C-alpha cells in the first residue's frame, strides 16, 4: 500500500506564533492516523492546510498525489472535513443540509434526495431529518455534520476533534461510526487531544507539540517508549509494605515505589515479564500476604508526559490558531 | 443503497451560477424560519411609513411644493432608506457563516470560489425586492400613487433594488472583515444613520443649514430618492439626474465587489 496523504515539512506561522513548524508524516490508504497533541499544538492548523483552507508558508502536501495548493479544487473533490464545531446550517433541516451539499457536488435533485435519505438512515437521523438542526442534541449535530462531509463519498476524511464537548455516550457513538467508515475503506485523519481516543481509533499516532512532530508510531510502540510495564502489587496489610519493598529491591536494580494509602507497591519491570513473576513469587514465599497484583501498560498520558515534559492539559501552551 | 454516482459539476461561469443559485436557495428557505429577519423585512417598513406619514407628515408636508402630498414625497425616499438598511443582513449573514464554520465547510467543497458571496448577495437582493413591494403596498394605503403609470413604478422599484444590490457589496466587505455577527451588525449599521438622514429621504434638503445642504445634495441617497420621485410623479426624469445615480450604483460595485472577493479569499 502506498500513502494516500503525504505531508512534507509543512510550515505555517501566524506573526510570531509558529503554529506549524515543519511537520511531516504519511498516511496509508484505508488507515486511521491520529494526530495527537494538546490545545495549541498545531493540529487544527495542519488539518486546515491539508483541507485547502490555509496556504502553507513552506513545505508541501499531497492527497492522492494531488498538491493541496496547486490542485486545491481537485483535492476538494477527494476530501471530507468535519470540524471541531459542527459546520452545518442550523436553520436548515438535516435533510436540507445533506441535499444542498449533494447539489453543490453536482448531483441532480433526485440523486441528492436519495443520498440524503441514505445518509440520514445510516446515521439514525431519519426521524429527525425534517427538523431544523438547531433542535438537535450535541451528538445528533455531530452525526449530521459527519454525514454532510460524507455526501460525496470522500476517499479521505478529516475529523478535527470529533468528540470535543460530547457526552460519553455520544462519544462512543462517534467512535463506532468512525470504525464503520474505516471498514468501508475510507482513510481517516483524526485530530484529538484525548489520548484514549487515539488509542481506540488510530492505527498510527503522530504526536505533535508546539508545531513539531515529537513522536510517531502505533499506540503500543509509543507506550513501549516510556519504559514498558509496571508491576502493581496490593498487600493485605500495610505493615508488610517496607519489608516487601526491600525484598523487591533485593532482586534487581529496578525502580520500586510504595503507596502506603493503598498498601501497594509498584515495580518498573520494562519488558521483562519474568522479573515480574519472580517478584510475586518471592513475596509470596516470604510470607507477604498479596491481595492482588497486575501488570500495567503505561497510558498514553504517561507517554505524553515522558515525551514532552508536560501533560496534555498544559496551560502554558500557546492558544490554538484556528484561522 | 444506490451505486456510487459520478456527478458532473458544471465548469467556468456556469459553475458560479449553479453554486450561487443553490446557496441563494439556502438563504431564502431560511427567511420564513427567522422571525427577526422577517420582522425587519416586513414590519419595519410598514411601521416607518405609518409613523412618518401620520406623525411628521403634518408639519413636513407644509414645506413641500404645492400639489405634492407627503406620502408622494415619502414613499420613494423611505424605500431608499429601508433598502439601504436592509443590506445590513448581508454583513450579518456572512459574518455568521464565518463564525459558525460554514464558510470552511463551503470552501472545502469543490465549488466556485465566490459562490458563497454571490449566493448571499443574490438572496439578499430578492429580499430587497420583497421589501420594496411591501413598501409600495403600504404606500398605497396612505395615499401614495404611481402618478406616471405602472411602468415607471416598476422602473422605480428596479432602480432602488439595483442600488441596494450595490450597497450589499459594501456590507459583504464589512461582514468579512469583522470577527462575529454582532460586530458586523454594529459596524454595518452606525454609518447608515448619517447616510440616510443627511439626505432628502424625510425632508426637503432646503430645510437644512447651508453647510449640511452641500453634503445632502451630493449624497447618493438624495440623488436616488429624487430620481425615484421623478419616476413616480412625472415619469421621464429630468436631464442630469440619471447619470449620477447610475455612476454611484456601478461605482460602488466596481470598488467593493473586488474588495469583498479578496477579503473572502483571505478568511
């Protein structure tokens, strides 16, 4: 498979703000790429350049081999864009929104009607289809927005923070819909500041911060990069904690931390699962009462902290530049 | 499920016409669903005609040339004033589309570049024509008549709407230059008061102080109001009254249409 999206050294500055400062990545046909980063990292600016809404200051990007600047109009017939804020006309009905875009894409009235009904049904909006969008719930708005961006059956779909501000149920609904799309062969570029979301949906993740790509890989690869796994052991009696920690330290040069509140100790075991088994066996043989133990993989939050030195909700980040 | 269709989009100027028409449809279909817009479109002109005719008509009527009723004087002027004020919705509509991300949606579609602008201005021009017709109907209730015949009356409406169309391009430029719909509404509104009041819309210019008369006489709103009065009262306009109005109407479009288009390309 060859990449359907190729991004090479994209740059966009807004005055002093280096919103995107040389971003490169590629997206394989039919896959989901998660562009992950905190607010202000440059995700939206990158997507806006790929969606032909902004002209890059430097670098180039192609979609299906078409340059996003030189072949902008042809790129537009290949892509669909679903923004952070549902860009549908609130005073039109769901059906009218879909019909209008179908007509704009060159469908005749009949074909636009048919496509609208088809998409309303697919996104479970048939009952609400003839109501104005302003009466819709947040989740319904996102669904109709997504439906509108699919009218032309785009090969590439940009989902810019598709679940920001949605309640958990609507979020999971959006995730299911996204998976279905990928099942149909659509290539998806998803931006998100939710690590869980990238983990759930993306085949590959590009981590971006301050306009730069700081890491790239599958969710598992990124997690491995923070040093692998942690053994968590909960004890029955907090009194045993110090002795247990001593025993674990005695087995090898590993970082061991204790949490007296939970009567738990954690041991960084890297990818050495045998060492973890050894620790558990040793504690148990020495008469330490174990209530529970498990092997944890780091969350993507840990990954982000390890990569950037700050969490995903860094208040010092520069504000996202949207236009 | 139907088989994927390969829609054929028109090319060149036909594309702008096709896309502009669909986007104009989009704006017009919302009109009855937007009470405040409908209010401005229908109620405000009715109210203005009634208020001015019955509150001010008595005193202002005195200073008019003999044989001309205040309704005869007022309706052409108030038509210009109302149409000019109505163009404010072009600024508000475009700023709103920008703010809500709809312009992004349209710009990410393979449609004609200026279609959003053209669609907006076309639908607003249709709305202006509706306002003009309502005004004439209310005018007939208070005693206004097309003295020179229906043909000149229709021409009066067309010329007034053409000037409104041209002013819409100014409003489009404003709407695309501000941050949100509220700012667009204010920025599009304030300067309309001096523009329409320092004119012959409500009172004869001769009743103003000398220095103000100079401004009022050259105000396009005055020139247009006077021309419309000639259309309704006499029919054939006097020499030299058509050209200035034509020049303003065309001139504003020539200056502001490229400005609006270039603002649209930069948003």
